[in-house]
C-alpha cells in the first residue's frame, strides 16, 4: 500500500504546483516593476521627480497616506483633532510608529523636516506647498523667525499645526512625501550627500536594500507599524527608459507591470493584462504673455477655439485620454459627494469652433495692424512619443487659421530649463495634481507664483483665489474657484492657458497581482496592500 500513498502524494504535489496561493504561503513574494527614469534624490524635502516620489511613498510614510480609495487615511498618526474654526490640527502619533532601525518616530522628526523644507537656505522647489501653515511663507521669505511658524511639538507623540486660513485640502496634502519625517542626526551625518544614495532609516512599509542605475531592491520593513498588512516581501524596480523594452520585459516574465504609450495601446487593448487608469492630470498649451501677438485677446481665443481635441485624443493618442475644455480634471472632488466639475455645471468651458476661431483670428490681426501672423513663433514640444501631439497642433493651427508655428522639440531637461526661464512663445506641457483639490490646478497662475511661466497677471483672478482661501464654507470656496477657472480659461481676460486633454494612462499588469492601487494624483502608486498569487 505504500506505493499507492507515494503516487497519491506525487499527484498532490503536481496539483499544488499548479495552484495560485495568496497570503499565508511560505514562499517569498517578489514584485517586479518598471520606472522609466532613475531616482534623483531620496531626500523627501527635495524630491520633485516622479520616480523619486514613487519610491519615497513606499519606503516612507507621513502623518497620512493615500488609501485604496485615493483619499487620506491615517499613516503614522492614529488620530487628528481639528478646531471648530478649521485653523488648528492636533496630530497624535502611534505608539508603535517606528523607524526601520527600531527607533521611535517622534513629533520632532516632523517639525525638523517641515522646517527644513521651508527654510530658504534649503531651496526646496515645493516649499510653497507648506504655505497654508501659519507664517510658513513669511519664514520662507525671511520675514519672521522659525519659532513663529505654526508647527509646534507638544510632546514626543503630539504635533500641533496652525494654519493661516481654513484649508479643506490640508490632510490630502499631508499624504505627499514632502511631509514625511526626517531624523535630524541622520541628515546631519550625511550632510549634502543625504538622499543621494541611502537615507539609512525608513518610516514606511519598505526599506531600500540596494540601488544602482539599473535596479533598486526594496525589502519589507519589519519595524513598520502595520507590518502584518504588507504582503510583498521584496520589490525590484528596474529602470527601463524605452517603452518597447519594458513591454518585452513584461512578456518574458521579467517584470509584473509596465507602462504603455499610444504606439502600443491598440496591440494590447482587451488583453488580460491591459489596464487603463484615470489620472487627475491635464495637458495644455501655454501662451507666453510677453509675446505681443499671443497676448492679444482675439488671438488667444482663436488658438483656443481652433484646436480639435477629439481628433487629438482619438486619432493621435488613442490611450483613453479625454478631450479637455477646462483645466481642473473630472476626478477632482468637490463637496457633498459631487465632483468639482459637476459643481461647475458638468460642461467644459471651451469647445472646437472653426468659424468662431477664424473670426477671432481676423479681429486679432486687425487690432495688431497685421496682414498675417508672425513667422517666427515657436511651439516647444516633447522629444518622445508625445511629439505627435505637437505636430497635430501645428497642423490644426495652419489648417484652421493659416497660422504656422515652428516646432522645437528639445530634450526633456532643456525643455524644462527654457520653460523655467520663460524663454518660449508657446509650449505644450502638463500639470500633475499633487492632491485632491481644484486649488492645486489654479494657484500657479497668480501673479506672484514662481510657476507662472507665462507672466499671466489679472487682479480679479488673484482676488477670487484669495476669496476662496478665506471662505468660511466649502461650497463658498468652490464657488470662487469655479469663477476663477472660468476667468482663466474662457474669458477675454484669460485664455493664456489652452486645455488639450485630461491624461489617462495605460499599463500591462500581471493578472496575478492584486490590490495594486494606482493613484490619480500625488504618488503614482502604493505598494502597502499589494498581493501576488504565487506558485507553490
């Protein structure tokens, strides 16, 4: 009878080998991902690039983090108390909030990191995101001392934050890596080298084991307060800059997920691993208002009306992106379970209109005393697959208005430099939402904002945003934001920003990978809840 038991056992092994097993198995679970660029810095205060932010979101954690529903959920904080006037937030840290070396995370670690971010000597590009905090902007400008900033440590586990005015989006902002804690002694140990390779200690679900130009390896953090929720033991992040090579790696089983661009959408749409993700991002054309021709209200309106966004989305992109006639994407929240766009009336602010575009263009030429458009106006575009969008814009402006622009597609870094220096006439660019709030898409265009690369200036617009900041109710706040967006996009006083499309993205993802949450704003994804079926 022993041979019968042996055969039965062998059959059982073969059966189990073909089974997909989730959490609870003993085999180490590995997730393999692709990033198209290398991490620039692991200093959460200085990180602005996508790859760095994605990694920091998974090796670090702040008071809050984005949950499965893309809304703020508690991270290292276990609760928060908000004053009736919405100005004071008291955060209580978890007793088991630990760094990856077993040391406790203290409220002073947050105070140190946040004050570092707004210190003008740090030169953090995103310091502005702290300016809702009382005196943060004033300290950044050198007008007050750091002791006057509304960030106070009550004790090791209690942090009190005072705001300039109520900010309903404040907890959403706290999910960003720039709000993560830092250990002062570790930062000072590395000095200027902090974040260039390792930051030594981590507060999130994973920790970095190794990192080079080709690959980064993350390991589950055994001291993470919610250790039992984390299912993946090891994450390998490969740097693959070419989309086609990423697809090849996916098809050969080297990686579990990779991004697609428009050249490959049709080939994979409908396949088991195809995934489309709605993003809170918008692509638009900026018109530099220092250019006399492009500053003319009729010319601006003509350019806005002359672009056929449906054609760009359906014939050029073909990636699930949607035509945009506004600047705030459909996925951004409003109040009372309505989206911002629903509260704005559910309609786009501008549409394609050939006849009206031609009429406005003619009026603009007459007003400028020109018989035809200047021949030297350049359109900055991308040097990657997105260059086809710039080519289509050039074609449409020529066909509808007889307006021929010169295409300039410098490499990405050079394009950013030209934009930052305001050295362009027109440029195709995008805005990636940092957090779930319409203000995030509108505040860049105030006169004093450092991101206002087009020199747009309108006192009524600035006033509407200020009224939104000072509003005593959420509905009143949204009302002012809606009015500001309308002025910016569709009124004669605005229209220096020409919306193109709301960006959606497509991926190939191993169907055995579940609970992989890709976020529409902020970091691209969270790995805390990911699980993967394994063969055992």
